[in-house]
C-alpha cells in the first residue's frame, strides 16, 4: 500500500532558470542539480506518456523534509504549452504547492523585495494558520503558511 508522499513535479521551459529561482528567491535547497535523463530507462518509465522522452530534471526542497520535494522538469525536444496562463485556482487538477515559514510577514516582505508576484493583497488568518498566495514565473501557484502551533503538522493546527 501507499506509505508516503514522495514529490510534486513542476514542468518548466528552462530547468536551470527554475532551479535558480527556487533556490535564490524562495530559499529552497538544490538537493539534486539539473541533469539530463534519456535513453532506455526513462523510455521504459514514461515512453507511453511522452514519445521518446528526454528531460532535464532537478530536485529542490529542504534536506530534512525526507521525500517531500519539488521535482523540476524540462522536457527536451518537445514543445510544451503554457496552460497556467488560463488556469484558475478552482480548476480540477493540481491547484497549488504549500510552503511553511516561521514569520509570514517577514517572508512575504523579503519575497516582495525580490520581485515575487503575490496574488492576494495581504495575509489571512484561517483555521489557526496565517496564509498568503503567490505565483512563480511559470504560473505555479504557492501558498505560504505560518503555523500557530509549530510543533504540530500543518493539517492538525485546528485540533
């Protein structure tokens, strides 16, 4: 049976630029730098999904978060579409990625100083967490969360 959450994949047009953004702007660590995956192994993995797949991929996240990471993927030799420009938060499918921070006011101010585009004008208090929403340059939506009870997991703040 399923025993954990491994990763979320983010498809981007330029893996190197995305990794730099997630590292330099958001402060994520590069856990596995960009590398090209091609050949029979990746063809056996996903050849039924992408004809003759080749990709540049990297892993970013936090070293102490185990398997909960972002996999940043640039498919090579395939034209991708920019679906995010017309996507709504309420569309079915992947909606957003949640990030935890200790001080939401300071984190938002720092990200704004780095040019991050926020989707809401302020910070909300809901279900014993404080939140604010932003978008990366490729249209992936993120929610920043400050827990009121840091010792508890995000999902059990209210209980």
